[in-house]
C-alpha cells in the first residue's frame, strides 16, 4: 500500500459530498497530495472513527497539544 504525506488539509462541500484536499506544503510551494470525496454519511462515520482513535491515543500517550494553524497564505499564491 502506498501512502502520501500531508501537512495541510482543505475542506469544501456541496449538498451531496465533502471534498478533502490534502496538501504537502514546503516553504512557499504546495502540492496537492490527495483528494478524497465522501458522502455526508460516510464523512460522519469517519469523524466518529477518528474521535474514537484520538481518545485511545490520548488515553495511552497523554493529551495532544494542537499545533498553531498556518496563516491562509502559506504555500498559495494567487
């Protein structure tokens, strides 16, 4: 199985689907690593699974301190 690295995610949606774009930003350059398109019901199940796994992680390793969010212009030029 092949994986890709992402350090930025952008989410957009329509009534029928959610679009998750995963980017790899290095310096001023960004590359779209992957695009995942999900139905609303599948996204909800995915969020639930992520929450459950995050809780298990923090129960085992301790609380995660969120990193500071990047400024919107990082890696993107008009």
